[in-house]
């Protein structure tokens, strides 16, 4: 579970992360080369798709910023839901969906 978010860091279980992460119910992957929306072009979506999500949450930092349509299309074209929100909201939504045993993956930027 995501235990805390703020001041440029995430606390997931007992670990602290200060960079972008991909998180599922059983996995946390750091994505050091993605710091903001412009960096999404370097992210290989197969890293997320390999986690078999039914829904992907994109947390975009302190405020909601929508990515390029081509980024969203990679998931929507595969029949995977895709939601964009600020990182705090994405953390809360992720925890609720994991508790409901949904196959959710969150890409969380600071």
C-alpha cells in the first residue's frame, strides 16, 4: 500500500521513493528517467503492460496534467482503462482499488 505522499517522496510499505515509480499490488519499479510529462516519450509502455493491468492510473505530480494522446492510446487501444489525476489522488485511488482486488497499476510522478 501507499502509506504517504508529499514533499517529493512516496512511502510504499516501509520504503521511501523520491523518483517516479510504477506500482502494482505486488511490484514497485523505479523509473528514474521520467521526471515530468515531457519524459513520458522515453517510457516503454511494455513495463506497465507486463503487470497485466485492467486500469492504469497516471499521477502527474501536484496538479493534473494530461499526457499526449499517443501515450494514452497505447493503453486504451489494448482495452485497458486509463485515468489521469494529481499524484495524491492517484495514491488514494490506487489504495482503494487494490483493497477491492482490482488489477490496477499506477505510474506516479513527484
